[in-house]
């Protein structure tokens, strides 16, 4: 929903607003849940409000889903822009997986009356096996006037390298804490490249006991 505040006739200054948000079932007068919402409204004598900052670039668009292999470093960047007579004071996270690190770079353009101020934050994360599964990562930018950008959220899904299908195993991929290793189905053996499999010829590889002819099959052999 959207809230509108009419400041006509009000003196300049800050006004506190407190709202209780509740939801109900269609037949019950008792709320299913209830949360408070409190904020300040600044009534200014100026008729021009500042323009809120923007997230102008990021490694992933808002709402994106990205797979990350555990024990592998993820690199991510966010670039925000402030407008005339303001600058970005920070990029803040609202939902952050444990262990994520944010590193601010120097502003590329200083704020002036004719140019915009941009600020880039580089983000890194090395998830462990215990981090397996989806994680929501949300952030926003705030400028020197206290205005905030839209919140952006992405889903970071921590999984094994086998699920990313970048392993090259011909038959079976097994995730380990160190990475992964390949294996083969029953009746096959792993080649020296550690990825390819070849079928074991039971007639050639073992004492089969056949008096005359040994015939190899997928299940073994018969005479």
C-alpha cells in the first residue's frame, strides 16, 4: 500500500507518525499478526525535494538467483549514484548471509552542482558447506540528505560443484569439503584423467573359469 501525508497548514519541522499494521482472516475480528510502523515526516519550507539515490549497477539485477559453490569465493559489486548537492554516505544491508564482507571504493566523481556522485562497494563471500542452501541478500544506498534508494535483493544459493555441472565427470560426481571427485557406475573404472570412465571387461580382468568361451555382459559374464 502507499501512504500519503498532506502537510498543508502544518508548521515546518519533524512530525512523528506511528501506525499499527494488522492482518485478519475474512471471518475473524482478532488480528492474525500485528506489527508497529514508526517514522518521521520532515515538513520543509522548500518546495523542492531531493531526488533519492539510485542503485545504477550491480553484478546481478534485483530479484536475481545465483548459484555459488561452497568454499569458492563469490565477488559482487554494487554501484550507487547520488544527485545534485548530495553524496552517497553508504550502502547498507538489511539481510546479509553470515560472513559477507563489504569493501567501499573511493568515489569516482565528487558531488557538484553539475555532476553526480557515485560510490561502488565490492562484496566478497566464501561460503562453507554449512552454508548450503538459499540465502537472501538485500541492500540499499543512503545519501547525505538521508534519502534512501529502493531496496535490492538477490538470492545466493550455496551448493556443491557437482550441482553446478562444471565438474566434467562422465558418470558420477561426489561433492567433498575440498571440492569434488569423480566416480563411475558399477562395472566401470575411472581413467587416469580422473573424469572419464571405461567399461571393465570381466573376461579379461579376472579368472572367469570358463572352459572355452567367456562372454562379457553389463551384469558380468557368462560361459
